[in-house]
C-alpha cells in the first residue's frame, strides 16, 4: 500500500509545527528508510557536476503550499479520524503538516513522485536528501554541494540482488540550476535538478544487470545549519 502519495491542500494552517520540527520528522523518515534493505552505490569514475547559478529564477513553486501527514498517519475521509499504522497512538508530531519541499519524479520501482527535500549545511558542505513514499518506496537520493560543484549518489532498495560484489552506478547526465549567486550563507534554496544514471549489478558467473533510471524536477527548501 502506498501511503505517502495522497496530498491535501491548505492555504492557512495554524497548527503546523515549526520548520525545525518538520525537519526532525523528515529526518526520522530518512532514518526509517535506512533500516530497510538499501544500498548506496559508488562510481569510481564519477566526476562532480557544476552548478548553474541563475538569480533570475522565479519562485513560482506552488506545491510548497500543499502538505501531507507523516506516511504512517491515515485519515478516514468520511469521519476525519486519524489512525497510526504503527499502532503507537497519535501524538502532536504525528499530526504535523509536512509541507512539500520538492516536486521530482523518478522511474525507480516503476515510478513515483518525490515531494520532500531536506537541505543541511555541515561546515562547507550542503547536503540535499530527497525521499518520499514510505513504506513502499524507501530509496534515498543524496546530493552533496561544495561551493559550485555537486556530487550525486543514489541509495536504492530495488531491485533485490544476490551477489558477492558491490553495486555500482554510472551517471550519464546531470544538471543542477539554483536561484543563488552562491550557496554559502543562503537560508533558502530552490531550482531544478536532472539526473540520468545506470545501476550496475555485477553477478557471479553471469553478465551484469543494468537498470536505467532518472531523477528530475524541482526543489524548494530551507537550509538548516548543523552544529559541528
């Protein structure tokens, strides 16, 4: 069952939590995904991409006014009653309105929409984490930004495989356009991303399996600076 794909609209919500509380919940989502069988791939020949900075980009991303509950919260559309799929009761953080911070699509696992992007600054590195769709979809897409360069690294849970060799991936195309003059010191980031990549699964005594994927769309998210 895909629990995180329904959307609810709201223009003025008085009971939404703070951005930091929302980030904490999204962090828990990411950590939950890590508990599911997943593999962060490496590419020995990967070359970082260069960011296109375009300050003329307009902030017209209407999806930021839409939100959803955490993936494990179910709402009865007839009664409006909320229930917790994890059977841990309903707490304040469970009713948080998680405003969308991305609108990206991928064809991993047959295709789904990714509506959340976290942005965290650790020293001179800005880490973007895109994820959505738990419990059915638990893949995570990492983009690490340093100054005007970025590194892309997918962490996929599909397909399952049986091999003694490490997974690999190869990026065929990558592009990132941001609204900033520079990433340093920014409090908000928005723009567009486009990645095309192959997942290569080496098999014992067999030709490798190759899967072609993409991740593309837009992001608009606040930047949280983490203490060192």
